[in-house]
C-alpha cells in the first residue's frame, strides 16, 4: 500500500532528487518557505526548502525497492526507525501543503528598535543587547552592557539574532 516516507538528501540536492524521483513516476513533496531577501539593492522573494536536505516521497514498498531510492541521484538514504521503514501520516503531509499555500513571506533578521538580541558569534558571543538601528545593508548598531558601562557597537547583522529567551 502506498504511503509517505521521508528521504534524507545530499546537501543542497533536494530539487535534483525530486526531479529524478518524479522521472521514476514517484510522487514527491518538498515543502518550501518563501523568503524575502535583498539582492543588489532590490527586495526579491526566493523559495528555499522548509526542511533542508529532506524530501517526502510516496511509494509502495511492495513495488518500489529501497535500493532503487538509494540509487537515485541526490538521495542519501531513507529515514527509518530501528531499520524499519516508518510511514508518515497523510494528514501531516496535507497540513504541510495547506500551510505552505497560506504561509506569508518571511523576512530574516527583521529587527525593530528596542528588540532584545544576543550575539551569536565573534568576541561578544552569547552577550545580550538591544537593537538600536540599521546601518546600511549589512550592519546594525547594538547597545549592550560591557564592563559595567553601556556600549554602542556597529556590527555585521549576521553576528546577532533576536533573543527568543528574553
């Protein structure tokens, strides 16, 4: 009986695996996320996999061998549980598809003045601060307490993230 299964793909090969599985007359589903990015000074909307390196495939294990799946370009392996293939509930796939259709565009690093942030990398990693302002395309000003005094620092936006624990 046909059911949905999860495949782990080689890095950045989800689309290739999906294409080759479709050529084998297998139904696939790759949930995508719409992401707003700034490229060359313009806002563009790009799609990227919601679950990087993972792809859902629907097949009947009685008619399609796991060896055939593993031999497909872009596929690394079938995700299983204790060496037994674990089917995924059809309801989960239908909910993902419905959510993908109604999902708004995501804007990464959309910080507003006064938002609490934490440094994710660099010499101030794990310190907390407050987002002050955007400084050009790739930098921002952060206010934080260091050695008992409030300091203002302009850093690369990739070094800070919204503090979800605050």
